[in-house]
C-alpha cells in the first residue's frame, strides 16, 4: 500500500484519484519518509525466503534421520516447491524495494533541484549556477523595478528560516 494524500487545488468537493491527475482534476502528494520506511522491512522480511530458496539443503539434510522414507520424500518435495516459490517471491520483493528506492531518490533529487532553483544556486548534482525560474522572475518583476538590491539576501534568510 502506497501512502498518498489526495490534494485538490480547486477546493472542490470531488475526490481526487489517480485517473483525475491526467485530466487536471487533482494531484497527489507522496510522503517520501513513508516510502523510505518500507524498504528495509521489505528486504528484511525476505531473509527466511532467501534462505529457503538458496540453501534448501540446510532444511533437508537430516530428513533421512526421521525413519520414514515417505515423510522424508514428502518433506523434500515440499521444501523444493516452497524453495522455488520463495525464490520468485524474493526476486519480486527485491524488485519492489529497488523501485521504491528509485522513487525515493527521484523525489529527493527533485526536491533538492527545486530548492536549489528557488535559492538560485547550483543543485547538488552539479547543475548550473544560473538563477532558478522563481528567482529570475522575482529579479525581473520585483528587484529591478523597485531597486531592491538586497532581495537575494532577504530571500536567502527567509529560505533558511523556513526550511533550515
């Protein structure tokens, strides 16, 4: 379950859904910390499945000591079948965890780029040092017409007081 919060910028009474996003009916906000919190438990939960899949001999090595060939054979078949299925499950869980990590990295990178753009500085990934679109607009429409040459300093102080 992905934790998303519906958001409707028009304050309408209709509920936003994934289908509405493409038609301009709403947006979703994603809680990156929540997505990040899913990754480790998902990977850890597959530990036993990974063992069953990769090392079934550890589960079957003492079956001959039970004294029942019928039981030993049934147990070997069961472990073999479960080993295959657990291998598939582990592969899928790892893929999901990898995709969650990519999503978290993408959202975090985008947030960093937006923050850098709004501050008019280079992004952490080596972007250019040209002012971002918000800063460029503010300089063009506020700073130049009013002569507020300290706007950038105040913007930086405001940014730090709001976002740390």
